[in-house]
């Protein structure tokens, strides 16, 4: 029961993340009219939150490592609450931007700390499912924002529409803040700082495995964490994988559709009013994929969802590109483009939406976990900002066909890269020693991506055809010592007066 309550209150942060992403795409139309803003000023209002979120995520790694996950989540909730109210009551552009900056801090802290917190309290058998809940609530937040915008447009005056839409987020943010006053800290972090007995008590209440807890002598020093990453080759592989997944997620184009969904539908030939209403359906499409994937992340594993998800997303982006290239005014091409966008969102939700967050929440050793997740979240936000800032400019400069073709190419290459480098982490305890073994040089070869996920009988047949190492490691040489093929009596202890067995 505690695990359920804890997860629900934690993933409210995902809802707020998604709500802020979705609400601004509709509210900016009302804000522009009410405050008489120019197009450049509107771009600043929309993008400032993304930029500050990247800074907030980067700055929060050290305090999350030193002070724990729970305080950072509570600070994020407070920033959401205050920022939403400041935006809703803003009398001018300056105050509005101030509120959006405060919201950006909350978004950055929340998106970095909550997946880590949920992963650290969840038992390994359901860790992927619970971390996926974070992404599910992001999508629910986006859908809720679309619904609030539609209702506000139908029932309120021009000035109250956007103020209500932006201010509603204060309620769930305050609820999360109050809830975390009574919820425990991450047991892994408690063990990390030496509070072992307190950590064991929380693990017992959560129904987890006390033996999986690991203490660490790291003091939360950023410089020491950076030195550790620099001198450990296996950490290089971990950081490349974690950061690369975040870049792939964004460069596959998801937020071009979530931020500019109505604009893309208008490009496809739909009327403006209908396009705004259809943005709720786009959020629902991604949500469908996330829901379908939740029970499968732990059953099938991370790889078998992320790789096919990315391949299908690449195919759909190619279909959209082809539709624009052949001429969108043809009804068949328009239908193909719309179908491509919808199927893309479902496919993305099935793996590439939650997958990078799930993997990043579990692959970093305890002494660099704060640094790793802060860096990965920062990279995610920077890539997000890059794509969202350049999408419309790219469509004007090189055309819609080339823009979507480029996104499709990135997704295709990304799927091949993930298939080669991502080891399976589902169901593993992922303590520091296991992570070192999982990402060691021998296990991180190109063969890792496919070989270790083949059925056992296939792997056995493959092993029979492998050439012997020219210089096998010592352990391997010992295992193949010819003497070992003989049955040698176990060592015996000879006391004074004992009869010595013949042959010894």
C-alpha cells in the first residue's frame, strides 16, 4: 500500500510536467491577444521554461546527492505552485516571464528527481512499470491541458481563459508538496549516507529486498564524482548510453509534434479550429502507447520495447515526409500524413517515451547517480529546446519533406545504435558491482546488443563455433587446465597421528 501511495504522489510531478507542456500550446493564443504580445515575445514566453528546466536539472544533481531525493521533489512542488499562481495573476509581460522562469525550475528539478526516486523505492520485478507511470502521467497532463484549454475557450472571456488554464496547475502541485511531508526518503539514498537501519525499515514497509541495499562512502562531492567517471571506462559507456538515449528521444521529433501539433495539422490541410481540438487526440494516442507498454517493460525487457518502438517511429516519420513531398493537398496524402502522426505517437509511447527515463533511472552506480541523472535530464532538455526552437525555422528553410525525413533518419540510426549497445536491465537488482559487470568492456562489445538476448539454445550453438582466444585470460586458462578434467581428491586436513592416505 505504501508503494502505491508513494508512486501516485511522486508521478504527480509527471502530470505537472505534461500539463505545462500541453497548456502553453493552446494558452499562448489567448495570452498574445490579452497582453498584445509580438510573435518574438510569445516565443520567449514559451521557450524560457524549457531553457530554465535544463539549468535546473543540471544544478540539482549535487543537492540531490547530498540532501536526498525527497527534499528536491518538495522544492519542485513548491516552485510549481508559486510559478503557476504568478503566471495566472501576471499583470504584465515581465511578471509573466518571471512566473514561467519559476515553473522552469520546478520542471527541471521534477523531471530529474522523480524517476530516480521511483526507481530506488521500487522492487526490481516492477521497477520498469512504476517508472513508466511517470511518463503515463506526463501524457495525462498533456491531455488534461488540452481539455482545460477547450473548456476555457468555450466558457470564459479572453483574459480569464489563459489565466485559469495556467493557474489550475497550482492545485496538484500543492497536493504533491503536502503528500511528501508524510512520505519517506529513498532507502537507497539512506543507505548511501550510512543510515542503514532506517533504510532497511523503509524497504520492509515497501516489501522489497533488504539485501539489495548498498552503502556507499561517497559524500556527495561533485568533484569526486567527476573524477570517478573520468577514470572508470565502464562509466564512460554508461554515460554515453544514458545521455544518448535522451538525445535520441528528443531528436526523434516527439516535442515537435507535442508543441506544434496544431501547426502540423494545419500544414496537413485541417482547419485551425479543428486542429486545436485534434491536439487532445494526439496526446491520447501517445498515452495509449504508454499504457500498452507499462506491463511489458518488466515482462519483455527494455530492449524489446525501445528498439521496435524507434523503428516504427522512423517508418511513420518517413511516411509523413513522403506525404509532404508528394503534395499534401491530395486527400490520400493528407490521410497518410495524419495516420503517420497518430501511429508515430502510439509507437513512440510504446517504448521511446518511457524507455530512456527507465534506463537512466537504473544504470548509474550509487556514487555518481545524482550526477548521471542530472546530466541526462539536462541533455534531454537541451535537445528538447534545440528541436522545438528549430522546427518551424527548418520547415521554412529546407521544407517540410526534408525536415521530417531528417527526423526519420535520426530515429532509424538511433534504433540500430540502441540494438548494439543497450544491455537488458529488466529484473536485475543493479547494485554497483552488477552494473560494473554489465558494462565492463568484455560484456559491452557489439556482440552484447544481440547475443545476450538470444535464447539459450541458440547461444549454446553459437558458442560451439567460436574460435578459442589466442591469449585466454587466466581464469579461462585455469578452467581449461587438462588436470581439471581428472577427478582429484578434495584437499584433506592431516593431523598428527592420522594415517596418511596412500598416494599422498
